[in-house]
């Protein structure tokens, strides 16, 4: 299963909106077939692994990181391929949360007399498809808030200067995080301040680029922003009072526009409606590259599933801009806590992945 997970990771940057899935066929203690799902519309992992195994699949064990599908989607059901190949037993990491499958694949294989085991390396398999699982179960994406911070929790000097807080290796890691996401979300403030391209720059070819999402209540996105000239769909979400001429200009630049209701107390856009809209566009993981204002809304609203922090060993000092404005809290036990999920050093910086305590 560990080998199947390694194969599944090959699809990290390409399977959107599908899950990343790997499969291995084992016969007499030897791996005789390997497969990975790499792109929506392409064959599923099991099909590749079984094809490689050929006749050796008869009586063999199939290890697969996601329950085999039993539905006709873009491709035929994997359960058919497994039965035709004559596999004797199937070891599965996690059940497929897709309502069109959800246990149906396992039940079908068992009915046909195959031995089925579920739960091997389930935690790792879930982590690899955390956004797909979230979208299928809850109808909203996995929301990952990314920020680069100083040791005193600040993102910019009083002057607004923030480039570059972290070193080049940490920034290269952000590019990989961008590439793995279904969509990158920014507020219009970031577009106006930094003019980001929002397309991942990685040193390997990408066959798909994440959607570029801008939260822009009053349509202030300039029609000559750099993000119009990079690959990836552009979606601009705006409030109901959007100026029709600006709408037209941005649509002419290739952006898709969608109105959303305003959030509580009329501040910002309604984030609940935003997540629903992104899930409808089949976004699994979204990377929110938030300035202090958007980060504050996200954190106050309890929307952050994962806080991805790049910590630079620097103190930005007096007057610097805090990453978010939270509190005040009367006592320590009223302060929301985060669970440290992963931590690593990247050159001179630290990458932290924190999970919301409720999640
Ligand atoms: C598997 N093996 O490798 C994958 C599965 O549109 P389709 O035909 O590609 O089907 C996509 C759905 O199939 C996806 O939402 C998920 O439920 C399942 N993905 N299943 O047996 C695979 N990628
Ligand atoms: Zn399948």
C-alpha cells in the first residue's frame, strides 16, 4: 500500500477534480503491476496496474488507495476490470466518499466472492485526497490559508513592504502548494498591492493550472493585472452592486464573473456562498493567499481547515502589520487552539501545517 501511495502521489499536480489514486498488483509476494490515475478522463489506477500484470493478475492481490469505482463516469467501472482479471483479494486504504460509489464498489466485490480488506494506511490516503474527501462529504472544498509570517506574527512592515520575508526555498515550496491546489484565492487588495501572476512557477511541466479566484466586492481588479496573462481560468466574485461597464471589461479580458451576497454585517463577500460556488466548480483544495484583511475574515468565520504558515526567523517590530486581527480574548482558555499537523524546516525558514481544532 505504501508503494500504491507513492504511485498515487504522481497525480498530485494533475488529477483535479479527480482524486489521486495508486494501485499495485501483488502475486506470490512480487509486485507484478503498478498503476496511477493521472488525469480526469484517463484510465483509473487499477486499470493500468491490471493491464501491466496481465495474466499474472489471476488469483493475485490488488492494493488500491481508494475503493474501486462501480459506476460509469468518464471511464467504465473498475470493479468490472477487477472481476475480469480474476483478482482474488483487494486491499483498500479508504472508501470512496463519492456518493456514486460510497461502499458500492466494496459490496459488489464481496458479493462476487472476493476477499476485501479496508483501512490499510487510511490516514495517509485520506491526507493525499483531503480536498476530494471534504468536497464529496460536505459540498465544500478544503480551505488552506497560506501566510508568510515573522516570529512576531506579522506579514509586512508598517510601510506595507513584505517582499520577501521568507527565503527562496520556502517561496519555491509555495509554488508547489499552488500547483497542487484546485484553485488559488486572493482578495482584490493583494491584486492591487502585489499584482501577482497567480500561476505556479515550478521546475517541472504542469498539464493543468489552478483556477485563479479573486474576491472583489466592488470590481476594483485592473483590466491590465498580470494574472490575465498567465494560464488558468480566472473567476472574479463580486457583490451585487458591480458596475456593468467594469463587468464587461473584465469579461472581455477572459474572466468569468459571478455575483455573491455580502457577508455578515455587509463586510466582504459571503464566504459560505463562495465555498459552495467553488465546490460546484469541483474545487477540492483551495489555497487562500490572504492578506491580513481576508485572513481575519477567514479565521473569524472559522473557515480555515488548514493554516499553512511559512515562518521567517525575523522580528518585524513596532508598527508592523499583524497576520490577522483576532480577539480580544478575556482568558487564555477562550483562545482558539490549532493542532500541529506537520512541521519542517525549509532552508532558513519553518513550514508549519496547522489543523483547526474543530476539524
Ligand atoms: C477508482 N480508481 O483511479 C480513481 C477513482 O469520471 P471518472 O470515470 O474518472 O470517475 C471519477 C470518479 O471515480 C471519482 O470521482 C472517484 O469517485 C472515482 N475515482 N476510482 O476506482 C481511480 N481515480
Ligand atoms: Zn475506477
